[in-house]
């Protein structure tokens, strides 16, 4: 019996040991599975984050074409960094037809251009389109090149940093391929830009002017001033240190240039010729005068209105009119005598580029209307002005321009008797 009992105890110990080994194996297997699953999930999460980051980068790319979109590289701009002077080096016999594409990176990430497609519409065989021998559309495929070659663009310009504007990418086409550029401008070329992230940006060229060969608006910035010569002279205003007195109807106190910021100053416009004083100077003051000055005979008035060319074309204003009214009963009528642009007076206007501003100067001689007919209280005269380039034959057809300007107003300070500047 004792021997049997000892054998049973030995077998129980072995069973316990075997059971422990099995349980330990199960625990280690479960732990390994947990570690494996955790590692796989971490790898998945990292991959998902990387893909999300790449997707965010894709969405952050943003290219915009900048006016004029494409410009022809001609003899004066033929030398290109990295490409030598083969682009349009001779207008009579160029080696390539080259164009500068002007674009801006308005996104938040660096962009690499990898390919450009150009597809032209219009006459068969013109630009990057189908030809008589190949009736199917054949867009031009432009790839980056370090040396100038047909159907290539300068690889030195294929990267755009975030916020980089007016970036030029030079494109070279064979001499037999010239992109159609009709006049008036009408988009006949579609330019497709492909980036390294697979994004596609498209614009059309030439840019079509929304207003072309028709009347357009040209709004005043709200600034207007007045000058006068003759019986009354704005140069005599007390604020300018002149000899004018309150009893004589002179009440302006703004001082001359140099002036502080703000509207409380008078402007000295030089080079006005016979319109100014003996030195050709006109002093413009804030747009109000006393009724004493308005009703005086022998006084000539000049009004300037600041105009911004809000259109898409340059123009040279050569004629115009101004009309201010008080309840429609009386009118101050004037005509354009010239423009003040970049510090100089022109009777024959220079070309005013889109976005530029200038002073349109009108002459008014109202005394024959105002004497005995002026208002008997302080009032504001308001109205508008016009400009046009239609005074000469050069403005015929597509180049004709006319514009309307909102004039901010001229206040007349009524004086029952001269001497009141209150």
C-alpha cells in the first residue's frame, strides 16, 4: 500500500507540472498575440496618418494664373537663364517660339510642376491643335528640360515656394507652332499644369477682357478739391499764408505741403501753364467755397477729381465734362483741360494703366450763371463727371473708351454779407 501511495503522489506532481507548462504556454501565446495585434494597429495608424498628411498636402496645393497669363518671348527678352538666347533671339528668324507663363503659388506648400499640356482651338493647324494631315486633336505635351528644346519648359522654374507670386515658367515650342492670340482677346488656348502630387490646374489664354471696346465705369476715390484764379485766387487763402482776409470771403485754413496725413491740407500743383499763376501753379483746397467767391465775376474755378482706372485696359483720357447741380435749378458745368499724373500736368494725356490713379482737372466759369442766382443758404452741389478718349481718330473701333465718375460734392458756405467764416 505504501508503495502504491508513493507512486500516486509522483504522478500527481508530474500532472501538476505538465498543467503548469500548458497554462504558461497559453499565457505566453496570448501575450504574443496582444503584442502582435498592437504592433499591427500601430503600423496601420501610422500608415493612415501618413496618408492623411499626404492628402492634406494634396489639398494644400493651389496655383493661379496671373494676368496676362502668357507673354511672348521676343527679341528684347530673348536671353533666358539656363537656356541661353535661342528663344526668340531674332524676330525675323527665331529658333523657337517661346512663351512665359506667369503663375502664383497661393497655397501653403511647395509645388513642383512635372508636365504642361496646351490645347488650342480655332483654325485647323493653328497652335497646339489638329492639322490638315492629322484631323484628331493633338495637344502639345511640354516636359521639363535643362537645355532648351522643342516642347519643353525650363526645369529651373518648375518649383514654386509657398506664397511665391508672379513666377515665370518659360515654354519652348517649334517655330511652326504659334499659339493663336486673337484681337480682341478671346481664350483660344487651354493650359493645363500637372504637379508632382497629381493635381491639375487649368487656365485659358488670352485672358478675355470683361469690358472691351465699350464704355466702362471709372469711379472717383471720393477725393475732390477746388482751385480758383482771377478776381479771387485760392493762393491768397489765409491757410497758405496768402493776403486774403475773412472780410474778402477767404476762409480756408488748411496749410500747404509738406502736409501731415489726412485731408486737412492744400495741394500745390505745379506746371499748370496758363491755367496757373505766373509760375504755372494752382493751389487746390478742400471742396468748399463761400457764396461771396462763388458769385464773384471774373473768377475761374478748377476742380480735380481723383479717378482710378478700374477697367482691364489702359486708356488716355482726352476729353470730358463735369456737371454739378443744386436741386436741378442751377448748374456748374465744366470741361476737361487735362490730367495730373505722376507729378506732372498733361493736356495730351498719357496712357493710364489698369489700377493706376490720376487727377482729372475740369475748368468751370460759373459767374455768368451764379450772379444774382446763387442759393440763399448753405447747400451742397453734387453730380458727376465723364471722361473719354474719343476726341481723336485713334480712339475709333476697339480702342474707344468712356467712363463715368461719381463726384463727391462741392459745399457752398452762404454769407449774407462777406466776412463770416463761422
